[in-house]
C-alpha cells in the first residue's frame, strides 16, 4: 500500500510563502498564504495567526499591483486584530495607489498614533496632506472620514514589543560580532587569572576576573560556566542561572551550564525548572551520575 504523503502544516505553508515573497514570486506567495489560511480556519480559528496570514497575503497583492485585494485582506486582518501596524500601512499604501487619499490618510494617521516614529507612516501622512490640500483646499480635514482613537493599551503593547525586538537584536549582535585577536588574547589571560583564583577558593576575586574577561570576549562559553561555579560557591543563585542561560544561548547542550543551572534552581526551590534542566542534560549524556543523583534528590522533594 503506497505511503500517503503528509500535507504541509500552515506554519510550513507560511514559511514557504515568506520565501517566495522574498524572491519576488508574489503570485506563488499568494497561493501559499491562501492554503495556510484554509488550514488555520479548518483547525480552529486563531485570530492572531490568521491576522498575520491575511496581512502577509495583502503584502503580496500590493507588490503584484492588486490593490483592491490588498485592501480586502488588510481589512480582514484588522478585524481579527485591531490596530496592526503592518496591515494599516499596507492598506494605506493600497488606498494611495487607488487615489483614495482620504482613506489612506486615515490609515497612515492611525499608525502614527500607535508610534509617531514610523517613517512610512510619517511620509505617507505628509504625502496625503499635500494631495488633499491640492484636491480639497485648506478645508480638506473637514472632508475626512473619522480617524479611530487608538487605545492606550495598544500603544503600550506595541512599545513593549518594540523594546523586546531591540533587546533580541542586541543579543544577536553580542553573539555574532567576532572580537579581534587582541581582545581574545586579553580575555583568555583574564580568564586564566580567574581560574588560578578559583584554585585558591578566592571566588569573589575570580568573579571579577571573569567579568572583565567577558567584556573583551562575550562569546566564550567556559567563562560563563566558570563564573557560574563561583556564583554557586558564594550562594548567588540568580546570577548562576543568568550565566548558565548566557552559556546555553551559545550552546544549548552544554553539560556544565545545564548542571550548574539545575543546582541553582534547586537552591532557589524551583524544583520544576531543576528537573527540566536535568532531563535535558540526561538526554545529552544519559550516564551522567551527578545529574542522576541530583534528579533523585529533587524528585523526593517535589
């Protein structure tokens, strides 16, 4: 009996649509987003996922010059999740291309209420102001449809999301920027000084050396795990978790980071997190006796 091929999930279809969009295959992107929309609607409506898919399909229609369909999709996207920046800007651009300048102005102006620093919204508002002044004279504002008032909660959520994106960007840059040869040498030297202090049980001084080392080379995993060991020794358990998280960003299967994080979680009485750390560790290294013993201890406490 022939093996039935699995149909792609909506997330796979969305990803394929994104790839087509990036390479300028807008018609193909529309087809893929349409299939993804059907899959989400079939499996139970998720407003946020559907809103993104309609907005993505709208972007493809806009690039393909199909402004009418772009407006329809953006309107559906905004009905599902009101005040989405991308569908507002895309619908504004489509209205502008259709010479429906008043409606375009309303969308650009609404986007500006959410964040007054969006260049596309600023430029769009300025262009529409110029167009409407030419068409309707100085009383053009009187002929506008009502501009919706954006709730404060929407502005706050957008501001938080923007901050998180900026933090992720900083984190990415921190891990992907390669330090120069001199910086690496300096970091290594300071790390070795820290290691020598650990042997003398001078943990606080060692922490200082490791901290200086990481300023020169923030992508050295063992410096984080070594500093985590020192923090464990001086009972600064939250700092242990933070250092282990940094190490695990660089290597998600790092045994020392997982074990030291588990130890810190145990001391912080977060037994659930401790068990999770140890289970991940034991998948990587099933015969790690220290992890097995700690797991038994923690399971008895739960």
